[in-house]
């Protein structure tokens, strides 16, 4: 295990004392987990040592203007381009609207609803600068889901793109804590901003004041709100981005993930803004939109999910994407077949990584010179990782077990008893099954509930998916356990075919034989069912829980 801290391996319950909060509304700090349920935080790496008073919006935006980057493009969208100075002016005016017009006080929670665009970015930074707490939401969420967040986080204000008004209004009608909803896109927020003075003095927040509540895209039960501090927003920039991605101020970042998904927030806003680079924001950013946008805007760094890379690899030769120099894959496991297809199509090797809303962004990855296809990578500098058994003991190298992580950021759920499920003995236990090899590299096996026990064997669904994806007929697939009628489980594959192939018993048999030839024969899917497409979340993740429901009616 790669270790980058000299802190003791045993959990001591030690976390830094919290600095005096700038929050007038004390709800965020009042609803942090009990201190003895926090993970151990590691700050030995100098990059993660921040002053006690810190506002991340100042570091991400104002610092660039002060350092001479004011005329450099901060955001490029199909509708508008904003320099850092222009973005700063918009952010300051929105902050004034929040404080002067809408009565927001530091610590209030503000819901944001929009696809990726310049106003979404500006409102995000304005809430942070004014000392508020952002609750960003996926555009496709409905009123019921929004209502759960409004209630759990006791949200007082909402800023929303008018295109998403309908569900916002439905949710607002039932929200007892929500005081103000303001829309942009029809002139309301815009006119309010125009009436405000330029300039805004940032709230003197503590580095450990909560600034973001990120709700997980959980599959069952109530969503969990993950609470992150101002320093956390910088830590992912000064950790993964600085040490693994290594961008330059002239880079142009592009990607598909919504800003409400922390993978998108980091890759499209925080990482470029930390160094004065440029984020390219697209409201629609599927593979068919990304390729021409990369060509048009000369993007250099791409963040998207493996599924998108697979589709784009087949279409890349129709576009000039020679500007690309780094491509990051996360959100779900990266099969070797997709890694190889992208490298063949573009000459670029995908930089895999695993992160999570609980730890904000990627914590295991590898820089370009250390990539190993089929492996997620090594702990990001400043983090520690190990593979443990059910009792929390580290297992032998080469043995599957639960991934455990600790570093400068850790899980802090908003008033949620599930905190003790995720944090054990000071470590964040992510629910992912991994193997660590003798060289310290971590190889993904699956989520805990993706493991299938069939005929006494532990079989990882993603491994079988990776084998299926190497067959020329397979466009996408998902593998889950299905009951065998005898109290046990069988491996079942759901497969969506490429356009030139039709479902048949003969093709199902060919796919089974292909898997037997690719991996250990006992892992092959006993049942194959063909679908038009795989169910996916808005962030592009395969919804295996939906497949499990289909397989276990």
C-alpha cells in the first residue's frame, strides 16, 4: 500500500478543531456527524494545509483576476464566452442579489437547478462567495426527489433555469423552509443583477465551514447529503488535479457530467479555475455533441464516462480532435476493451479513476506515465488506501476485499445514521470490491452488490461485462445475479447489440463461448437477454439495480 502520511495507522478519533464559523444560520455545522464518527483526515502533505479563514470562491475566481488572468476566458459556451473578469462581475452581482434582495445569510442553503451553462457556474460561485451552502441538483430530477432534498437540507433559497421551472414549482409548493425562488432565462435574475452595484466583499468563511451538500445518486431509500468544506473544494484541485492530471493554464476542459455531479464540478469548473484555465460547458454533452464541440472549441482535456468513450471511439475519425491531450474516465468501471478502442482511435490512453460524492472527487488514479490498463491506479498523493475484510483487517495482496480510503477529505453525512456504515475505524469504506496487486496497484472487481455467488464462486459482474464488450456485436451490457430456482444464483447478462446484429439463440451461444475464451469459463453468463439499451442514471452510470429488479421479479 502506498502511504503518504506519517499519521498512525490506528484510528484515534483525531480531527482538527473547527475554526469559528462565519455562518449565522448554524444548521450546517449543527448537523455534521458526531466527531467520533468522522474519518481520520490526513494533512501531512503541505498542499493540503490551508489557512483557518478561507473562501474557495475567492481562490477560484478573484485570485485569477488579481493574478493577471482577468482577460483570459473562464467559460466558453455555445451562447456566450466569459472572461474571468466578466464572470467575477456576474458572480458579485448575484451575491448582492442573494444578500440584499433575498435576505440570504451565511449558512443558508441554496438549491441550484440547471444544465451546464455560464449562469449555473456563476450562481454556484456566488452562493459560495456569499457564505451560503450550495445544493446543486441534476436537471432530470422530479418534484418528489427535489422535495426530499428541500426538506432534509432545510433549503431556504433556490436559483433555477426557467427551462426547469415546472418541477421546481411543484416542489416549492410543498417546501416549508423555502422562502425564495428566482429564475434566470426569462429576465428575473438578470434584471435583479443589473440593478445591483458592481463588487462584493466575500464572506469571511472558515476553511472548515460547510459550503456544499452533495446528495448521492443512491438507488434505494432517502438520498444521503454529503457535507463538504471550503478547503475540500481546493483539496481535490491540489491533490488529484495537480499531482495526477497536471493541467496547464492554457488547457481547455470539456466533459459530459452535470455540475451537480461532483465529477463534473471538479473536471469542468474547479480544476480549470484553480489554475486560471478554461471550462467549456455544454447543456447537451452526449457523444454526438462532444466530438464536434472538441473540434470547434479545441478542447485539450476531456472528462466523461466509459460508455461515452466507447461510442466516440467508433466515430472519432469523422472529427478533428487532435487538440485533445488528456482524457479522464470515471463514474463507472473502465473495461479494457474501451481503453484499447480509444487508444486505437485517437492514440490517447485513458486515465482511469475512482472517486465518490462522499470524498468529492477521484482518490485513486494514475498519471500518464504510470497507467496500467485494467487497473484503476494508485492512491492520489496525500491519500492512503487498503483492501480489508468484513472485520476491517487488511487482506493479503491479490485477495479481493472492501476498499478503504482516507485522506484530506472524508465522508460527513448530513444528520444520517448511515454515517457509521460508511466510516469504520477512521477509514472511508466505499462499498467497492478491489484487489491490490504486489506493486500496489488497485484493480476494480465491482460494487459489493455487483458480486455474484454462483456455484460457490465469487464472480464480479463488471469483469464479465468487460469480456462481453470485446465481442464485435455488443454495444453495451450489464451483468447481474439471477435466481437459479434452487436457492442459488446464476450469472445473467443483459446485452444491447450494435445496429448490424439481431438477437438470436445462436448469437447468445456465441457470446457465451466468447466469454469462456476471454476469462475463466465458470464466469460465463448462463442466461443472456437482449435489450434495446441499458438503463442509466443521468450521470451515465449503468443502473445495475434496475437490471437486478428485472432479473429478480
